[in-house]
C-alpha cells in the first residue's frame, strides 16, 4: 500500500471517529449540565425522563462492543430497564450518580477500543451477519454499526434538549 | 492503485452514504405520515411545529451544496424563516404542500451530487476552510460536513417522533 492510500484510509477513519466525539460529547455535556433532580423530570408531558435516556444510550452504546466483535458488554444487566422496557416500567433502576459514572466508564472503554481498529478492520463484518452473507453485502460492517450509533445518540440528544429549562 | 485498495475506499463511501439514506429516509417517511394539519401542530407545548423542522432540514441540507463546493443552494430564500428565526417568528412561510415538494426535489438533487463524488473527492476540503488550513487539518473535509448533517437530521427526527399521536 502506498503512503498516500494508507493516509486516505486513516483520514476516513479519523473523520468518522470525530463524529462520535462530537455527538456523544454533546450528550455527555448535556447530562453533566442537568441536576439530579432534572434527570428525574420528564422531557415533555408523558415522555421519557433524562435518566431513562442516559440508561438507554448507555446500554445501546455498550452493546456495540459485542456487535463490533470487540469483547463482552459490561451493562447487559441494565437492558431490561433501559432497552426492553419503556421509562418507569421497571421500578428498580440505579441511582443517577451510578449511571453517570457508568457512562464515563463506558466512553473511556469505547475510546480505547475504537482507537485499536485499523481502517481495514473497520470494514470487517459486524456480529449480526454471517461471513457468507457479508461476502455479498460488504457495507454491513463495523463502520455501519458505529455510524448508526452516532446518529442514534444525536436522535435522543434532540429529545433531551426539548426539556424546559 | 490496486483493485483491493480501490474497493476498500468505495466501501467506506457506500457505507457512509447508506447512513444518509437511513436517517434522511426516516425523516421523509415521518413527514409523509403526517397530515397537513399535524404538520402545523406543535410537537410539545411551546415547541416547534413539524412544518418548521421540515423547512429547517430543507435549508440546512440544501446549504450543504455550497459547503461541499458542489454548486449553489436552491432554497437560500427560506433561510430567514427556517434557519435564522425560531418557529412562528416569520409569519409568511410557504404552504405545506410546497415544502413537501421542495424536500423531494432537494433529496433527488443531493442523491445525484453525492453519487458523483469519488472517495478521494469526499476527503477534499469543505468550503469553510482555506487550502492552507486544510493542509494542517485534513479531517475538515466534505465527509465531515456530510456526517454532521446526517446526525443533525437524526437529532430533529427524534424530536418529531415525540409529537403525540
């Protein structure tokens, strides 16, 4: 591989990784800006509370780790409350402070994992597609999962920002 | 350039373009699902109406065309109402039917423009950075603008979906 081609692939990857930093970073800033009380106040009448969306983004982004074939999820035990059920359906959820720390821990772990992948590895299959199918559908790769999670984070950030001040 | 390297770049680009189809396609489906009356009904108390967000996404995505250095924007005349002002601040806005058609026309135009760019061209500078600065910051490229607009569309789709049925 020539220097310039290698460099172009690296720019593709670094550009894409910056979109994670941008949108997940904004979500982190938003959660940090909310008091624990505001975290427990619904965004709009009968809508989710920020604590639910924090837990939801936590488990969805955590689940990327097995989807990207990079290891085991850490927060699978929170999926019943924050992924498989709507807000308030599960009475027992962790305290706000614990979820805030989980979010920081997850983002630190993801940053390390993302940084280990080479451009070619980003284009390898994700875990939900077989090697046979992937040969026919090469866009079903790790990058596709990653991009979907960036925009999913933006999707919920848009909702979070609707909370009245 | 070997066949395999060329192919990897194409997969990067096709994967990224699919994220546009996914999120902007979902926004289009959502707008199509709303009656004209629902388009004029605010998402939540004192929040934007869907017609405003349709106009907002229209002008922001349209503005990508000059930002990507691919031509002139078509809907610059709508920026005062949908970008520079909040909802309802500008009394005279186009009818819903006209904005729906504008949205379709824009998306058809963007699809053609996106398909013309080679992988190397996606990594060229966007219009807001000089050639000198771009030499130092190669991630400030067309792809970065594009990814930002995908997630911006997802951001507002999240808000739109909060509208009570």
